[in-house]
C-alpha cells in the first residue's frame, strides 16, 4: 500500500508521497526502480502529475498509456476516463490522483477511486490508518500556526517517522 496526500493551497498543488513497495504483485519495470522503492507520484509533463496507490501493474498501464497518447497531445478527459477504467478493472484496488494545471495555469486535482472521478481541492489515497495519523499531525501543525503548505510536509514526515505501519515508508 502507500500514502499520498495532495492539496491545492494558494493556487499551487502540494503532493507528499511515500515510495515503499509491498505486496506479492511487485513489478520492477518503469518508471524509476530500486529494490524496495518506486516513485508513486510521477511528473508526466510540466503541467501534469500522476499519483497511484495499489497494484503497480495498473499504474504501469497508466504510465504506458500516457506515453503512447501524449505523442498526439494527450486529452485529459481521455486520460481520466482511462484511469477510471483501470480503477474498475483493478476491482477498486488501485486508486489515482491526477494533478495539474490547465491552460490558464489554475490547479486541478482529480481523484479516481471507488469507481468514480471527482474533482477535488484535496485528496488522499492509500493506507487509511496512515492517513489518520497524518491528519492528527497536520491538525496539530495548523494549531501551532504553521502555514498549511509547510504543515503538509511536516505532518507527512512525522507520519513516516512514526513507523507504525509496515506498508508505508520511504520518500
């Protein structure tokens, strides 16, 4: 599993992600491999980032589709619909966040999980227990008057440092 947090703050997108790989369906292909870690927030082009949690096979299919279709100017609607198709095909075991900026440089976040696409201002995918810890730390940071853009990073680091979960870890 994993933990990925994304939020739009002051017209900017902030994303925090772990990189630990767990499970019996580990595939070590593109993008960016190592023995036990893999990037889960992939910058696909200067205005588009794809995040995933779940079965790596479906994330790799999403990446391959992007590479194939981006040669012809990728249509975001087409890509979101493909990600939804992968979510459904994975029996909702793989979730995605598509983050980027439109032609007017306004930030957009799309959450693809639970067999639907939602445009959101903030999202998380991955391990529910880890997210609960993140929320606790994030709210504590805000209560200490830490700016939200810094509170996200601080809370995420505290969540990973806590090491209570064997399915979330690494940067």
